[in-house]
């Protein structure tokens, strides 16, 4: 294409950049076509490799979507579209985690029913998601509050109950006064409710339903290493599971035969133990102080500790406090009488009883504070050292002394021997402990899955027969104090399936994390009315290949989903061990320095962006700023930059005159871009892809381009800007939907590295020109009007003055250094080198 024609094309594009393109019309057109022809619907196909991409099950907030949500959902959509074009059978579904306290509380505030409130919110969500151009298979839509979904929650609960995996037990539970319900341990964060960070969690003794999470603690820990997950998430899960290998040492309560098992990983210091500390949450505390003069003050101390965050309680720098119970224990290795304290640093890990000695900094400081005797049994050389005269704990390894038959041994070498000796003498037992607690799954609220059991005075706890599922959540209830389900007498009245007598229905509902622990399986067969899912379909689609969601779910949803999968495997429902092969944690979208949030009033709405710029503009901008796993800042200026690019592209597609063949430069750049994009998209480096797309388009603007190569460009643009890609594809005569077109393959033989190196040199020259003009402005206070560039004769064709002029927004003239007619008043041509032109400005 002659340079005059190229220049004319550029001027035409620049003149029409501000012409109004009706993006909303284009978006509606293609969204309707996609829906009418169900192009994203999918079924099992053994001839194709499957790819399952999924975003975490969203709660349908009544406030709808903002651009932070659009960012999150765009990430999965780009990958789904890319994989679809690469011939994969792509499952990309959507549904709603529609049960739960937020909907119940919000509906009460709005004086509406949770069902209507939730379904209105879902309708709005679906409408907004479709406007974003997300390529979901909407035929697989799930909603947790749909009886056809929660029926299977109840079904799985009954299977777990039969196997003893679900049990009911009375115990000390976490209680949020704002939620008016119990919380699982994972839902208590820093001593406060995970939903209400201004509300201290208190403890109550209640009968509750639990899942035996600890049965899978070892496998959950071991299998973390199999996962392609961010290392920090894997580390968080390992720490939460918290495996420790040690010994339960059997102290005795003085004056009785009651055993007080204290878990330790350091049985080598047993001869140093001078007191026991008990967790305030332990039921043993009441047994020790009830009816004594210590009872009243002990209760006050326990209430005080409950207001402390767990972080503060385990923080070594925070003050440790305790309360003497008035009771003593007997150390089994030397029969010494030692005091028992309730202590804020003792947690319900194992029995909740901690043996304390002078070889621990925390224990040492506590003993000094409360005047408790201290003893060392380790020193560097094995010589006796007096602990009570020391100001510091002895935490170094060394040689044991005053340790019976183990005196004179290295303490680390003695550890396993002491453990075996204790087992032999039956004063201790080797054990493995986990921080992971059993999952408390019952809630005293309305908007959740009813637990399918009844209580019969004659027969006890009786499961509802599977033939009677679902146990429907009644709509007629009264909200106020207490559990709303207790206000519906018809719901409460039930029959015992065992004896036929009267029974009372369970009024607790399931933790909504139960709903989200298996939804990804139901997507594989969402319309099945006879079973939770067809095993063959699940085994075809699972595991999820790419799972997208926030790091805040590391120790709740992601633990529960892994647990559920393993439990269902053991019951014969699935054949795999893990639900999510690869996990991606997206960054957060910020505005004015804060995370975009409706409650903060700093949101940008998709409808507003679509009307002003087009949703494809927003999609491109959101993934162009930084790597998608990093937090990003919304910028109107940045959006406008993407808007200008898309306008240029649309106008280029109208005005361009295609050549029979593309220039060598276009061919090289196009094939190199396609090659590099494969790696970038697979690694979710979308920002890098956008840069490459824009750079490639600049080459297209100023070179000879064939229709075939422009079509390839539209294909690689399609996952990012699907609406305009479809529009341009149609205008250039592309067959079918570009969303379903085959991803272009690169031709290695057409990649000219010399051309690529030349392009880098041009980019460097442009950067140099910009720097020179800035320096002139700063030092001389004047604007540069003309730029002269002097290049090696062989490089002259690489430096197009039209392109340079456009990119630096100044008039640029280019000369070969041996051009006798060149304008070079300061002899800059003489300083030119290969790949580094001389520059003169005036």
C-alpha cells in the first residue's frame, strides 16, 4: 500500500474517531443473536477435550453489579471464549448462592419476604450479566433457594447421617448477637463475626449439628500439594488444618482419679512443668470451679477473655492473663503438685489443657507475673541452672538435667525416647492433633435449607424418609425475636416415620456453605430430577479446570468444598479427590483509593459505562491496567484511552482497503502476537495480551493488510471485546459467529526476528524523542515543533516518518546518515549507530 494511501487512511480514521458509534445497539444485537441460537449451550462430547471454567458461587445482592463484579466475571469469560475457539468443549455456567443471612436481614429491613427479595435481585443480576456479554450456558442456571436444588442438600445430609458423618452434640458454640445464630469456627475472625466486624462473638452451650471434618484432616492436608493454587492459599489451608505430632500426657486432678490430658510437642520438658493452663472455653473449667469460692471471679475472667480476639490471645507480644482455679494437678513423671490456671493463651486445641514450663517464653512470663515456681531442665552443657533467678526463658536446645533417666541426653534426641517411655508406663500416648474443628452446620435462622430430621419422644432423632424430600421451607413465618420457623405450627408438626406417632420437625437450617460445597457438581447435570447428578456426566466434566474467586474464601468455602468432594467420593458418587484443579485469586477494583463498594458509595455501574463507552471498552480497560491478580484503580482517563482505541478500530474496519497479501511486517507481527498470546492467556496475563493487540493494530494501521490477516486479528480480539468483534467479523464477511470461530494458528516461518528487533529500535527511538522534547521544555522553556532523525542507510525503511509523526504528535523527518541533502545543523548524523539513530529537534 503506497504511503500516500496509508496517510489518507490515517487521516480518515482520525477525522472519524469522534463519530458516534452506537455501542449499546451493537451489544443488544449480538447478545440477542447469541441467546436466540444458544451458541454457548454445551453437552458432553467424548470426542472433545473438556474445559470447565467457573467463578465462585455469587450471592445476589439487591444492589446489583458494579464494575468490580464486571472485572471478576470478565476474567472467566475471556478464558472460556479462548478455550471454546481452541476446540475445547467448554462448560461455563452461572448460578446464585441465594440462601443466607444477608438476604434474610435485608428483606426484613425492606419489609419484604426473602423469597421475593432474592428473586428480584437474581433477575437484576442475570440482566446485568447478559449485558456484560458473558458467555454463560444459562440453561444450567442454579439457585440455592430452589427446592429442586436444596432437595439434594437434604439428600446428602441424610447420606452423611446414615454413615455417622453428621452428628448432633451439645457443646460450647460461637454466637453472633446481630445474626442471632451460631457461627462455625471459620466464621469467627479476630473474635468477631465474619459478617459484622463490629460485633464480638460470644459463646453459648447449645445442641447443634456437626460434620466430622476432622475425619479428613490428614487427607485435606496431604492433598494440598496436588493443587495448582496460589502458594499463600495453600499455606493458609495448611495452617488452618494445623497438624501437630506429639504426646498427650496424663496429669491427674489432685485428690481424684480424673485424668487431665495435656497435648505437647515438647515432652522433653516434662520435668520442667510447674503449672497447667486451661482454655476458658473448656467444659472442664466449670467442673473445677463450680460451687467453690473461685466460681464467681472465674466466670468474670472467662467473659473478659471472650471479648479478646484470637489474634491477641496467641500473640506473644500481648499480655497473658490467667485465673487460679484453686485446684492442682499431679505431674505423672515426678508426682509434683502443680497449680491449674484458666489462661487467655490456652485454646481449644486437643483437650484445651496446656502444660507450661520455663522453656517457653510465654509460659515463663506468665509464671513470673503470677509468682509460680519455675524450673529449668535443659542447659547448653547439662549443668544445673536455677530458673527462678533468671530473667529469661531457656529456649535453646542442649543437654537434659534433673530429668530422671534421660539426664545427660541431648533434648532433641531424647524426645522420641521420652514419648515411648511414657506410652510404656501408660502416663502418656503419642498422638497427632489438628487445629481443624468439626464443621458446625446448623443455624437458627429462616432463609436456608431445612434440616431433614424430626424429633420423636419415643424414638428420638429420626431422619425424614428420602421419598418425602424436599422438606419445603414454609413461606408463612413471622420475623422478629427467635427462629422464624418456630412460628409456623403446620411446619413444626410432623409424623415419626418409625413409630407413626407425633413428632416435632427440626427448626434449624443448614449453614449456606453446605449449599456452595457441591454446586459445581450440580452444574454438570442441573436438571436431573431423580438424583443429585448423573455420575457419568460429573466424571466427564470434573474437576473444575479453572476456578476464580477471592482469597478470603481460603479457610471456609475452599476447605468445605474439598471436604465434600472427598466425602462424596467415599460414598461412591464421584471418582476424583479434588474439586478445583487450578485456583485464581483476582485482584480488587478500587475507586478513589478504596475497594469499590456500594456501602462506600464509590461504585461505577456497568449500565453507565455501557451507555457512554460501550461494555467492550470497559472489558478491555479492566484487564489492561495490571495483572488480573493485582488490585487495580478505576480511571475515567484510562477508560477513555480504551474507548479511543476501539473507535479507531471500528472506523478502520469501515475505511480500510484490503490488499491481496499483507506486508512482511504485518505477517511477522501477527504471527508473533498469536504465538505469544497463547502463553499469556493460559497464564492469565491479560494485560500483556491487550498491549500486544494494540501494538499489532498500530502496525495494521500503517501497512498493507489482507482480509484474511485482519480476520485473524478480529479472532484474537474476540475474547476481550466480543460484541465489536462479532460486528466487524460480520461486516468483513466472516462465516458464522466469530465467538465460535477457530483460533488462528501461528506460522513460525513468517516471524522475522530482524523486523521484530527493528520495531524495538523504533520504539526506543520514540521514547528518546519524547524524553528530548521534555528536556527542551524543562530547560529552555519552549516547545519542540520539528524532529529530525538520522539512521543507518539499511535501516531507513524501518523508520516511517508518518508513523513516527503520529506517535510523537510532532512533525518528524527521517534521513539516512549518508544523505547529502539532509538537514543536520549540529552534525547529529555523525553520532548515529546501528539501532540507535541520531536526533535533532528545533
